[in-house]
C-alpha cells in the first residue's frame, strides 16, 4: 500500500490571523489566474490548488465552481 502524505497550506505572511477565509479565496483566485496564464500542466499552479483545497470548505469550492462556469464570479481570469 502506498504511503499517504497529508499536508496543509504553509504559512503565508499576507494572512497572519487565524481566520483563513481570505487566504482560501485568494488561493482559489490565484489558481485560476495561473491556469489561465500558464495551463494546468504548470506545476506551480498546483500549489495554489492544494492550498485552496486545504483551506476552503468543499461547499464554497462547489459554489465558486458553479459561479465561475456561469460567469458570475466577481473576478476575471482572462488575460488580455
């Protein structure tokens, strides 16, 4: 059986408080902007995904994914 490594998001000085909601949201936004700019195969983008999956409640991620697909999220990931 392969060894399972459990990790959590590392400390980010931009979000020093115990409430990690902003860190969660920013990681979600950064991931999608990174993927749009560099593609899903660009490994550093995956770090943002690991962080938001670690910090954000699943219900938030599900809601944001639905809103993103419908074009209703309050941020744009397109680069011009």
